[in-house]
C-alpha cells in the first residue's frame, strides 16, 4: 500500500448515521467493536454518553480509515492505592494536587482492516492526532489525562504501551480491589492513562 500520512490523507467528521450510510461498511476486524460502530454508537450519542468521530480517506471519500468514541471523564485519586497514586501525581506540583483530575476517555477506537499493518502505523498516527487535539488551545475544557479501559489482551496492551500509556493501577490486584472484583477473577480490561502535559 506504500506510505500513508494520517493527518494529510484524511479528514475528520462526526460519525453520524448519515455518514455511516454514505460510506462503505466499516470493519476493524474485532467483532465487538464492529458491532458497536454499526449500531450502539448512535444510541450512545443520543444519550450523551459518547461522541464519535471518523477519519475519511481523502482519495476515496466512501472509505472510513478510523473511528473513535470519546467522553469526558476524571481520575479519582481516592480510588488508587498509594503506589498508583504516587505514580500518577509525581509530575504535579504539591500545591496543585487534587482528589480528581480531568480526563478524556477513549471509549472505543478502531482502525479499518484495510489500513492495519503494511508498516503504515495508522493506529499510532491516529493516537498522536488525538493527543494533540486535546492540548489544542481551542479545546473548550481542560483535560490533563487520556484514559482508556483497554481489552486485557497482549496486542491491545502492547498498542497502548507503545503509545506512551501507563497502567493507572500498578497491579491487577489493586485494580480488582478498586472495583470490587474478586481476586480470583480475571480482568477482561485494564485502565491505562496518558499524561497530556508531556506533549505541551
């Protein structure tokens, strides 16, 4: 496929039913995500639980390259154990530390199967675009962190670690305790965060 510059070769629009009907069906290869983006995404928007955006290929405007569903969230420090809390607040001046910090939640994120692999790094380029979007001076609300409740699979965790995210809870045990999950149960997802201050 050659090279693909995500910023130069796509344009972003809100992901609406009209856009979905106009474009070719989107598939990122994950059944749960594909099902969400084909139906549930519009219910989320209607209930103000998430706002979705898609990036369309400029050379083929029927082709969706990626979709992301976003919502404002927060990190509550009183839910964290001491090591996790210390790691989160390490770069925040003592006098500016709070019980809660503003964050944006990446609720869902998918890259079209056609743009996966091939050395294109579209997933990484998408994440970079999202990071800079939320530190833009025109952003309407302050946002210190990005959050994601990531599938607890090797490929997904590798993707977020590669893009600078860190686990919010230092151990799976502390995350289970925070959410009242039995210690013997497996975690289907884990919360990761990215400090947007690092790119300001």
